[in-house]
């Protein structure tokens, strides 16, 4: 196996074993149920704020929006207002489509050599990558929102409605949540793409595989607790409500599988700000997306430019007058 994904896979497996054996063997319920979750949330908030403030304070002296269409120019030339916006309204529309529909990924193409046509270079539409990315992000969002039922009492009506719609497919007991199964399937698809696509594998690092294996571990352990093993839902609710109200308690009857699941979630939270997952916040501060391309209508001066002493023509002629006269060049002043 390739070490790029063997090491992250082994790491996630060992993290799971550490939490499970720490609870079942050493009785470290308070450490994995209280200390680790609080530290993970603090690391997430501190890291997220630090990264966002760093990006927000970075100077952007040039207009560098990524453009995929005609810029606004002459009246009879049609402008692409979404791919090349020149107003704040166009930028907002572009950002909405990018954030909620992944529009740039929808337009993505893949280059490959066609061996049947003498290795002719051809381009194909990567529609499955776009579908997989949408399925992954939206199923992850639904799973997170659905889990808010463990941190609220009474459970808000919107969470109940979301949970009802997510479990509308009645398959077995307990009922199947579409988001959980879809999250696992989409993550496996993204992982398989990194493993079996030679070009993607070449540019992938261990840091690209680790969050995928971590999310797979979270999804598998969560699905196992719901469909295959018995867990004390009342006890879990008591634990999570205690964490949310800053009065943590350790209930009896909650097995090591839940604490291992919670530990993996905590690791994901703590690792989030230091990983590529921070595109969650970075997309809003990307100058290639959030800037209007109005360079033809407005002059943009680099604020870093320092004053430069200019050399006027009069000064130039005063300096080279004799040589210009000798060369026969016209001058404004003879002396």
C-alpha cells in the first residue's frame, strides 16, 4: 500500500483504539468525555479565528479576481455578469452560486490522452466529482444539524422537521437516515478518487487522506451505534447536555464505542483549522472570488507604491544638451 494513505489510515485506527481501550480498560471516561471535547472546541475556535483574522488582515494591493467570461467594456459587447462581475451585486451572486452550488467545480473539466486516437488530448466533464462534492458537503451539514437534538432541550421544531425528512425512507428499525449513508458513500468516493486516479494520487499528500479517513471513522462508528450495537441514548443526551450547559456529568451505561466516536469528532474539530478543511472560512475571503473586476472603469493604485522622483524632459535636456546639439537633435533651449 502507498504510505501516503497507509499512515493516515493507521493513525485513525490507533486513535480509535486509544479512546476505546482508554475507556473500557483504564476507565478514562471523564478524560475522553469531558476534557478532550472542551479542548477540541477551544482549539477549533481559536484556530478558526486566528486563520480568518490573518487572512482578513492580509493586504491585497491588486485586483486579482478569477475570470471566465467577457469583462464589461464597450456597450455592444455582452458582458458575463456572473463570471466577470464589475459590481458588488454581481460579486454577491457569484459567491452565492460558488458557496451553495460549487459553480466553478461544476464547470471543471479533466484532460486525458485518448489512446484510440493516437494519444490525442481530450477533455471530459467531471460531473461525478461535482455530484460527489455536493453530496459530501450537504450530507455532512445535515448530519451536524441533526445532531443538535442532543444539545438542546426541548428540541427545536426545525431540527425535528429536518430529522423527519432525513429519515423519510423507512428501511428497517431504527429507520434509515439518508444523510448518514450518503456521507459515508460520498467520502468513500472522494477517497477512491484519490487512490485510483493516478494524476490525483500524484499530487495528494498524507494530509489529504487523513481527514477523509477520520470522517469515514466517524461515520462508521456513528452508523454502528445506530444500527448494529445498543447504546444508551438517554445517557448520551445527559452527557451532551452537560457539556453544552458547562455542567458536565458522566452517565453510566455509555460504552466505549461512543467515547471513541466522540474522540474522533474531537480530533476532527481540533485538526480543522490547521487543514485544508479551512476552505469553509477561506472561500469568503478569497480575493479571486470576492473582488469585482472593474479595472477598466476604475484605476487601482497599489498602496505599497512609494513616491518615485521623476526626471522631467527639461532636466533631461539640461543634462544632455551639449551632446544632443552635437548629434544634431532638436532642443528647446540652445543654452
